[in-house]
């Protein structure tokens, strides 16, 4: 039996049936990850990309533990924070590329040698991070100044 002209001619409105997003491509996954990092929930991302929250969870599975919410004082990446601090020191002390490289490698080793609980506390507390840097910097500073002395160059000019 043929359909009536009323059904055949009527255009579907967007609210009639839920739109299915189709296949998830790499561009969508990148967008989901970016939104997840920015603090959006799985449900909010699912609405944006017209997929299920389960699909979003599957594609952003490894991102959740690395979340840093811009809205709050969440954990920071110790490597990035340390690099920012040493960049400031580099500018004040006029460190060479090799000296900065040495400082960053020493920082990285010190951070990686920490146990997980200590690292977690450092990520969440800026004062602890500053004190930790204060414990690491003197040894780095001394080594850089020793190398400069051996090469007959002026010291960094920064106190220990």
C-alpha cells in the first residue's frame, strides 16, 4: 500500500529522531580529548559530537587521569612547572644551552626518583614545589659555577 502524500511530503524535523553521529574519526577524537582536558563531562562531549557518553569514555580513556581543570587549583605537571622555573633562571643567570640542558635533566631525574605519593603532593602544593626546587637548585648551581670556573667564565651571579 502506498504511503499517503502527507507522510511522503513531510520533511523530518531535527527533533523527530535522535541523530546518530556515524563513525568516529580522528578529528572527532582530537576534539573529544581537547574538550575532556578542558573539563567537559563525557555527557557534554557526547551531545556535542552526537555520540554516546560510552563512546566518549572509550576514546578519552587515557586522558581522564591527566586532567587539569583551569577553573580550580588542580595538579600541575611537575616537568612543565620545572621547565618554566628554569627558563626564568636561564634568563636571569644567562645560562647557556648546555647549562640549561643540564639543569632540566637534573630536575627530571630528581622528579622521577620521587615516589608516587610525594609526586602527588608536589603537584598539588605550590609551596612544596618551591621548597623542592630550593633543595635541587643549589647542587645544579654549584655544578654550573664549577664548570664556568674551569672555563674561566664569570659565575652565574645567583646565590645558592
